[in-house]
């Protein structure tokens, strides 16, 4: 099954990068933790990395998380969009 979620980060050119978690569930706590660093809010590439790092924590496995240019089709929660 899974507890799938994504976070979308809008890029300067209008496209979105989607950060995916298979088991992470609701992403609001992850976003709060990442954004509380108050770093790189105006640099979408670095901000995406900061959020993804908060999302995966110390996980070093090869499954469970992903990065995509498209929205996953089977998400359990609304997808927050950072603009």
C-alpha cells in the first residue's frame, strides 16, 4: 500500500519539481521543518534540496523516495505547492 505524498516546488520558469515519499504521509511537518531554516527561499534548486533532505532524513536506501518532473498518480494527501 503505502502512505504516499508529494511536495511540488514551482521553478522560476513555471515548471514544477515533485518530491515523492512512498511512506512519509502528510508532508506538512516536513515542510515546516525545512522552511524553518529560513534558507534559500529565493533559490528553488537549493530549496528543493533542503526540503528533500528534510523528507528523507538519514535514509540511504534505494526505494521510498523520488524526484520527478511529473505528479505521481496515486497520492494520499493534497500536494502542497511552494511558489
